[in-house]
């Protein structure tokens, strides 16, 4: 049974379904949660789902990590390094924006005591 | 002189500011202004050069590069000029009302300038995402700068919508890299037609949602008026003058490259028209001056969006004229509102009835007439060219919608002008000091100059419009390296 | 009852809408599973040897897409600035109870080892998995350990600002020197022979830039965690 799951197409289908589950869990949280920090956490979960999708789909079977060690002659049969660089950048940027958002929420709570997004309506929409 | 200096110098200044602040706050302010003046001078010397590519580390199409052609140069010159005008205004504003932690304010201003220029110059899609984020994060902090509850609320709303936008943009970039294999705009443009149809539509929708939050198109522009009301009028001038124009150009530049045959243009035109009408209707019943001008900005940006979506030469040239006129006029209006707020401490609409500032009244009236599109002011030729473009293409419903939206805008603008000039008790006279008078006079002189003699700049804008539509030579220039 | 019918129609329509959204996404993704086409990364792997660096991911992050890394450093810098602006307070951290003796001793013992490990990951980033970001975060986690186990520990603000400024300026200056010397911003102007691959001093400017990135990330993350912890008693 495990050989069935080891084929590359099945692995990719499982990766897509799994990472889209994370994405939609985050989207559900974003739309229904009321507490500010929970909304920020949902955004972080959505981003994790996307990164998982990218890394999972770019993986080549039986290829090595793109680092040259003593046993290899050249950079052949290695995985793609560009998605790893892109995701590194995207993780840091996402984390920086989220940390800033949490600090806004902390300062807002200190000034007014509210964290419920339904109650933050002093500016008329 | 290379075009990467436009981005590297503000970044260098931003990184070096904590040490520059040892030389006192005035040192930071004057160094920032000097650097921006140097960039403006550099932009003027580059006008007239042939388009060229600035290579970063490795030649395109493998690596990142910055393309400096007529249209990029137009935007770079516009942004640096507006930033210089803003800095000169702020230099005398800070004598009495300086912002706290001012060194951080200057860092954020320069990062905003660097990222807006980067959005316009870059030719690599992931690089566009990085600049998208830098501009976004500088704007979030500038919104929440004063740390009052309404400013923080505006900052939180802006940050949440911006994070959602960046998630959708990352999703689109991921799908593009997985299926096409390159991050360079030229290679993606060549291979984009070969994708299966449902994937093409999916990626386009993700792009539209991702950029749509920032380009302020209906229904994704619910955050704009709250953010403009929560932040100070000084910062609002930058948002409507520089930030939204950079996002507009980045979005349409990518759209023209990926979908050169205009497959979704009808949908985008109607989307822009609906945004325009709704913005003007909601503006009629606002009572806060910042919100009135925020909705007016939404209407004008929707007009620019509709014009760009048509993808014809006349429409694009008209859109560039409107961008020029709108940026200058909105900066004038918001800086005038800053002076009014400093003196009268309120920006309710009734404060105009008590306004006692003859110089500012004239300046605001000129800016508003230009936004309406009255002949002899700068906004006229832009609107005229856009209407002519739609008439030539025979899309009459949009023609009617633009005219109705302009009439609605005229209704509330003339109401405001009436408030400013009606007889009644006025408060104490506002004294506008010399630097502010200089900046306002310079900007209104430019509005009148472009309005009365548009041929000064129309040739340059026609060339820029041709360059923007000409995806084939852009792709050829990048693929060759 | 009317209330029950209203709830069930709204949840039913919400259900139908979300189900159709999920099915659209999955349909598009599952029909277009990406195949093994030649992507830019494979071409980078072929070019990697000419830079003389053993870790291909490091070359891509620092050199081939170096401007994205510069932008990411700018984002982290601005975020740290914004958090310092928002959470500005002069209160010392008032943890409710002081930690016990074992925690204090153990954290003091572990702290230099963590810092050393972080520096190792940072400096050897071009030879083994690791690099500036990873090393900087490890250093910041060591600082976090000390911050939560000792009430009176504070990262000195002036030292952090100096490190951050120095790192930021040198990154842009290296890029500008590359512009002057090689006519390419962030060009590799130090010797990077392919025969040096695997040695510590290889790859030209690549290890230097990654160390600069590591210093910047480490100092900024320490600053962010300190700002967040100092305000932990308010919430």
C-alpha cells in the first residue's frame, strides 16, 4: 500500500490537498474570528499553507539538497534553490508585518481596552 | 549615472539615520532634503537618454534588472519632485509642530520614496512583491504614527487588508513560478499564453485581488476612507500622491505584459466605472474634510484605472495627464488642510465656513477646479483625452458614467467652495509663512502651466504612453540582456 | 420558527459558497500539477560553480537575488523601527516572580553556547546549511532566553543601534562599490576562484554579505523581543 503513495503524482495530490486545507482553515479563521490576535494568527496560518504548497510541489524525487558535499562531482540532480530563497524572504517579510500588527494591537488595547474587531468602529465606515 | 541610485541612496540614508541623528535633528532633516534634491537633479539629467537596463548581479533574463525608459522616468521624476515639495513644506512645518521621534519619520519617508521608485523600475515579479511590502509597511507605520486610538485603528485596518493582499500576490507568484519557471517579467509574458485557460484566469484573479486592495478598486476599497481619516493630513498627501500611483503603474505594467490582447479589459473597465460612481455618491454626504477628499481620490483613481484598462494610446496618455494633475492637486489640498488643522484644530466641513485665509482659499480653489477638469486647468486635458478615447472605441455607457461622476464631484466641490466664500463670521486669520507660500505657489503655477500650455509636456507623455503599450520591444530588450 | 429558518438559510448559503470556493481552488490546482520543466533554479545551479560557493541556496539568496535580500533587510529594519515606536516605554519588565536558582544558572551556562552556535551557523553559511538569517535568529533566541529568565537583564540600546547601522550601511556600500568597480550593483568584486570551493574564504563577497545580514537580523530580532517582553505586563 505504501508504494501506491510513493508515486510522485500521488504525493503531489496529497501536498495540494493538505496545504489547501491549511489555507482554508486560515481563511475561515480570518473571516469568523473576532479577537484581533486570532485574526493575525489566521493570516500566519494562511501563509504557512502557501509555503507548504510551494515547497511540496517543487520537490523532485531522489534529488539531493543543493549543497555540494565531498561525494559529489558537480551540481547535478539537485533540488531547485530558487523557491527556497523566495520562501526565506517571504517568511521574514510575513513575520515582520505580523509582529508590527501585534504591536499595534497591544498599544490599541492599552489605550482603549478593546480587542474585539466588531467594537473597533470609532471611524465611521 | 545609474538608475539604481534612486533606490540605493534613500535606503543608505535610512540605514544610516540612527548615526546621523547624533548630529542633531536638523542635520537629519537637511540631509534628507539634500539627498532628495540630488535625486531630482539626477532624474532631470536622465531625461532624453535612450532606454537602458541596470543589471543587478547577473544579467537578465536570469537576474533582476531595472528598466529606465520614458514612462519609468516620468514616474520617477514625478515622485522625487513631489517628495521634494513635501520635504520643503515639512521643513518649515516642523519649526512649530514637529513629529515626535522625528528621525524615524524621515526614515519612513525615504523608504516610501525608495519603494515607490522600485515598484516603477523593477522588471522582476518577486522584486515587485518585495517593494510592494516595503511601501506597505512604511505606509502602515506612517498611518499609526501619532498613536491616538483612531490612528491605531486606521493602522490596524490598513495592516490587515495589506496582509491579505500580499497573501494573494504570493499565491499568484507561486503558481507562476511552478508553471512557467521564471521570475522575469519578459519570460513570463512570453510563456503566459501557453498556460491552460483556467489556470490563466485563476492567476489573473489572484493578481487582481492582490493588487486590487492597494489600487483601491471596488469592492476592496473599504479601508481607504478610514485610513485617511485616522492618519494626519500631512501623511495623506503622500498616500494619494505617490503610493497609489506606484501601485497603479505596477499593476497595469504587468497586465499589459501578460495579457497584451486585452482579454479582461471589458470587465476591468466596468469595475473601474462602478468604483467611480460609488465613490462620488458616497462623497456627497461626508462631513469630515479628510473623508471628502479621500472619496474624491477614490473617484479619480478609479477614473485612471478605467482609462488604463482600455489599453489604447489616447486613454493611456489621458491617464498620465490625470495622474500628473491629480498628484499635484491632491498634495496641494492635503498640505493646505494640514495648515488649516494646525491653526483651527478641527477638520470638520464647517471649519471652511470660518476659514480666514485668502491665500489658502485661492490655492484650494485652483486645485479643486483642476480636479474637476475645468478648461485652462491641468485636469482638463486628461479628462478630455480619456473621454475622446472612449468615444472613439464607442463605449458610450462608460462615457455617460464618467460625465455623471464628474457632475457629482462638481456638486460637492462647489458646495465646499461656497462654504469658503460665503459671508459670515470668520475666525482669526491664518498666517502662511514664506516657505509654505513658495511651495503652494510653485505647485499651483505648475497646475496652471500644464492647463494653459499642455503642449509643453504632451509630447513626452505621448512617448511614454507608446512605450507603456509596446510590450514587444520591452520583452525583446530584456530577453536580449 | 423564523429564527431557526434564518439561521439555516444563512449557514446553508455560507456552506454552499465556501464549498464552491474550495472546489474551484482544488480543481484548478489538481488539474495543473507542475511537471519537471527547466526552471531558472536549474540554470542557477549550472552557474553556481563560477561563484565558488558550495551552498547553492546561499548563492541564490545573496548574489543572484541579492536585491530581494536587501529589500527584506529593509522590511525587517522598518518593522523593528515601528515596533520600537509603538511599544516605547520606560518601564522595566515586572515579572511576577523571580526565577529560581536553577533556571538562572542553566540559562547563564547555555547563553554563550547558543551565541557561539549562532555565529557558527552564520559564518559557515556558504558551506553547510545555514546562513545569516538562521544564525541571527539563533542569536536572538539566546537573548530571549536571558530576557525571560533574568528580570534585570536588558540589551543595551546603543550597542544594538550601532551594530544595526553599521551592518545596514555596509550592505549598501558593498553594492555601490560593486557598481563602481564592475558596473553592476552587487557585483562580486572580490576574488572567487572555483578552486576555493569548500574553504572558509571562498565566494568573494558572499560570506561577507551573509555575515552582515546575520548581524542585522540578530540585533533587530533581539530588539523586537525585548520591546515585546517589556510590555508583557500591560496586556
